């Protein structure tokens, strides 16, 4: 994907401006909605270096996914058909399957896809843009920390809209480029990762792109630290008894992250949107 600093913002059409250089990567940002992009990205291939982490730290990720599941449950949805874009090892879908959902994953990492299949999660190893599935056949679609990696987010969202039934729900998780920690640390922000993230979303920019793709935002949350988990206390305990380095980070940042989470200004941005006709 070749990018140019003069490109217009995907979200609002404003001319992108140079924001900074991080390592070998140039990042440009829209002055209107805050949408960012990496201008000389490394395109993600069929293998992903975090596949092993998802397998080794499954208890940690179960707790992380529980917050997303609580958000889904808050909508009082009856279990139906769910598709996850970038489903990795199938852990989130396996939890939803236990709750009665009919699950399908999309994952281009061959190792992760095989692991998901062994979990009993049907996984299609093909880019979502190339999926040939019946239109309006899903009740829920999830893109959990996936959209920032994909070459054409607007094309992906349009495809998702086609696959969702009218009124179906899309859950998106992305790093919050407009959040408190991103604003404070700027080029040193831990979640910037331009070597992996092609796009950098604020709530304003993501809302605009969703609207252009036929969605209506119905809820958004932006937690930080242990408050991105379904059970923060469980994460503190597990990181303590497991002698994890993150335990000390969790403790030092506990109160600041609580305040940031209460202000809905955290490092993670989770958006629920409804597919309109």
C-alpha cells in the first residue's frame, strides 16, 4: 500500500498533515478528526508474532475478552450467528460458543487458524474482503484489535455491513489514538506501534468512518490498564501469583487508570455500532 502525505483523510476528507517520525515510520494525522496513518507501513502477512502469546496467556486473554462479552450481553442479544474478523486462536469465539452462539472466525495466520480449528472454532483462512458468504447472515461481527492492521478499513467495514443483518451489531476494539495516554506520550505511546498499525483511530474518526459505511454508533467505552479486563481484581491476582512483570505496572498505574477509565479517555477504544438499512 503506497501512501502519500497529501492523501485526504478517510474519515472526513481533510488533507492529512505530517505528525511525526517514529523510527523509520512517518505518521500523518488529520487536523480535523484526529485520524492517523502510517505512511510507510509494513504490511501484515500470514504469520503473526503474537500467536504464541495468545496461546501461552489464555487465562489473561479470557479475562480481557470478558469485558467485551459483558458489553455484548448488555444489549440483551439472543445467541445467533457471530463472525470474528482476525479471530486469532479462536479464544473469544470459543467462549461465545459455550454461551450458545454459532461461531465463525476469519484469520489469515495459518498457525492461529489451525489452533482455532482444534478448539472447535470453524475458521476461514482468507481475507474478509474475499469472503463469499450469504449477505445479512450474521447477527454479530467482532473486530477486536484488527482494523488498525488492515490495508483497507473502509472496504472491510462495507463488507461487514453486507454480512450483518439489518440491525445487527458490530463490536470494534482499537487503540485509542485520541486517549489521554496517547496525547501525553505522543510518539512514545506504548500502543502506537507503527511497525504494525497502519491506522490510528480516535473516537471521532472511527465514528465518521462507521457512519460512511452504514453504521450507527450506539455505545463506546475507553478503559485503561486493568480496567480493560472483565475482572480487574482477578487480573491483579493472576499477575501477582504468576510473577508477571505487568503486576508492578498494574499496581503503579491503578489509580490513574481508574480515573482515566471513569472519564472514558483510556488507551483502548471499544465501539458498538448497529447496521442500518
